[in-house]
């Protein structure tokens, strides 16, 4: 991925454009995530007397698949253990067409009005 990233940045800059600083930071932190050469901690188990090394992670929130998966698991465990009561939960999934997704992304007012319509209880579900 490192070679492709560098090629991408070079092509963008050759076209007289710039990769935003926040994008560079995020991608470059993902490229360093889990690489022992970029930093690690040595851990020791007193029970089995073995040493091991654990590479530092980027702790990214949206782009790193490894850190994102860990965060998702931690959040799910927190919700189940501390937030959601021990009662049955009904889950609803809302699917939107691509045009509806684009409208929501571009127009906050339209998104709010669509949210009001979807969060109101339906008479058929009572």
C-alpha cells in the first residue's frame, strides 16, 4: 500500500493539486500501524515466563481496518455490558436508495425531515 500511496500523492501533485494534510496524516498513520519498526512495547508473562513484543497501533477512528475493528468490538461490548438493559431489543434497519443517500449527504434540512418520518412509530408496529 505504501508504494501505491506514494504514487497517488505524486500524481495528484503533478496535476497541480494537493492531498489535504488530514488525509496524509490519516493514511500515513495507518501505514505505520502494527509495524514493529515504528515502535513497540515488550511484554512479559510471569506465568509462562515468555517475552513478546506488541507493535503500537495508530488508534485511528475511520480508516484503519485493524483499529476500527477493535474499536467496534470494544463499543459493542460496552453497549451490551453497561448501556442496554437486559431486555429483548427490536432492531430496525433502514435502507435508502442511492439518490436518497446523496440527498441526505448534501442537504441537512432534508436529512432532518427524513429522520422525523422514519423515527416516528408506525401504527402497524404498535
